[in-house]
C-alpha cells in the first residue's frame, strides 16, 4: 500500500461513514444552551479574601515558628511541635487551594458558614500563638494549638468533600 492511495481510501471511508450514519440536525435552542453553559464556566471566582488572609496567617505563623526555632534552640518536643505545625499548615493550605477552585452556587451558604468557623478557629489559633510566645512551651498550650489546627483541617476536608459530592450529584443529572 502506498501513501498515494491513503487519501483516496480516507475519502471512500468518509463517504461510506456519512452514508451509514447521516448527520442528525441539532435540537432547537442547542446553540443558546451551549453558549449559556459556556458563559457559566467563564465566570471564574477569585480566591475569596478570607482564604487569602488565612494563607498569609498560616505562612506567617510557620515562618515565625521557624525564626523562633533559629533564634532559640528548642527542646526536642518543641521541634516536634514545629514540624507538626508546619505539616498542618501546609495541609490546610492545600485544602484552601482545593476549596478555592470549587465553584458551586448551591453551596454558598454552607461555604459562608464554614468561612465564619474558619475565621473563629484562626483567631483562636492566633491568640494561642501569642500565649505561646509570652508563656513559652506549655504542653497544654501546644496540645490546644495542635487541636485547633486539626479542627481547621477537618472543617476544610469536610467542606471540600461535601461540595464535591453536591457537584457530583448535579453532574449525575445534567441539564440539556
């Protein structure tokens, strides 16, 4: 078989395919529905201010903890705490990033409630961080800080899972 015969074979195949499967006309209003869906996808939400503030706060807390570690060599327990804090901060940031990419209007009220809870948790964490700086390494305080970070992460994981499940339910019944 030579390459000269390929275009002819393709044309014959295309003609046979068109004959076997004639094109069907599109339903009325198809173009309008397509354009409306396309416009909805173009409406990209920017990262909410709360998430930006949370990311900066976590970054500053992590950097502050690292700076303090450099300034004052700490006990092994404190080093473990700083590593745990860094892990939670990074994981929380990943969840915030995932959440910022999700856009689902029916979940806006739930998202607003979660933002309020997250703000409260971050404010509590900031107060705990101040106490940690003032009072030093109190085991109960360190435990409270880790619990706070775990609560933030749990909140974000649950919210992300819930919104994703809502979106999957919507995709199971698409509107044509």
